[in-house]
């Protein structure tokens, strides 16, 4: 079997001199365009609804009722998921098979289930070891958690997997691409509250490799989007812990607290369980296994 990830070989990415440089330039252009698509879709939704729904504001601070916030995130995500194929058609002269809509629902469902399961397994490890404990919490909502899960699942996966991983793969090969996408993904979390070099390395290995592996295995992004969103929602809303140091997901039935005196590398500390040794081991093992399956099936080849 052969590689399923389409790297692109026409127009901007046609074979010839300096294709590696053209690929990297195209990568930067696509990354910027993707972020702008989300922001524009999100803000336009808020602007339109502000004329009809009380409490919707953009200036001086973005505020919106729960359903409007979810709608804005969905529209922003839809702008990215429809704008990216248009960019690929324009710049690379091909359909974006990596966003094949006929596979979207089942693969999103698989990803959501995987993300939730991996985070629940991590939470269970923290509870069994006594490195963290949980207390019941009043449910105060979930709209913010849904909104941020949609945003992170779509925008970050398109940026780090479809753009960075794919186009560095085109420029330099699979292994530099896998390393660059994972390290950039981890490094992007260094400035988050409660972060550390260990937390960033955890994100790079457990998430950067795992999310890339499913894209490489299937040639599509849907499982990775679902896994990313399901992981964040379960971690933040259901278990009540920080997600990459942020508290954007609060409001669920539980509140997780690291056990006093337990080192952050065991409990995750203020960054959240994904910066714990449990998450690092569980998700890295799964990610490496999926990557091994992809290698066995010839999905990591560089030719073409």
C-alpha cells in the first residue's frame, strides 16, 4: 500500500527548482489564511447577530450568549473547512481529499470517542495513583467549552497537520515534517499559564505525534479533529481541569485538583493532566503504535 497524504505536485508545488522553498512559502500563506478565515467567520456571525440578539458585543470585549458563541465558532470552523479546499484548488490544482466530506461523520465520531477515552484513562491514572483528586461541581454550562473545542479542533488541526506537516513533508520529507509539526505544536503552548518545558514536550510527543499519526494513516483530518476536540472537552469540562493552562472549559460536573506536594510532572499541575507523565506515556504509546501501523502500510513514503 502507498502514502494516502496528498502532498501536492502542481502549480505552486510543481516539480522543479526551489520546490522546497515554494512549499514553505505556501505553508506560511495557508497558515495565515486559515486563521483569518476563522476570525472573519466568527466576527461576522457576531456582527450579524448583534442586530437581533441582546448581549452580543465585539467592542471593547467580545461577549455573546451561549448559543450565539457556539454558532460563531461553528461558522468560523466552517469557513476554514470550506476555505482550505478552495485554497488548495487555487494554489495546488487539486481537490482536497484530506477533507473528504463523505468520511467526515464516522471519522469525527471515532476521533471524539478516542479523545474522550484517552483523557478519561489519564484522569483514572491520576486518581488511582493519588496524584490528583476530584470533587463534584455544580454544572454551570458548557457552551464555552463546546465553542473552544470546535475552534481548537478545527483551526489547530488544519494549521499544524494540513498546512505545517504536509508542506514541510513536501519540502523536506516525512521525518523532518513529523518532528517540526510536533515541536512547533508543543512550543506553541510554552507561553500558556502554568506551562513549562516538560509540559511543552508532553504536548509535542503525546499530541503532536498522535494527531499526526491518524492523519498519516487515513490521509484525512477528521479523526484528528475529533480527537483534539474530544480530548479538550473531556479534560476541561467533564473532569474540570485546566486545558493547556487555560480555564475556558469550566462548568462541568467535576473539579480536578492536583494533590498538594505531588510534583507537577506527575499531576500536570496548573497546566492540566496533559502535562502529566500518565498522559505522556498513554498517548505517546498509542501515537507510536498508530504511526507503526501507518509505516507497515507504506503511508510514510516520500515519493510523489
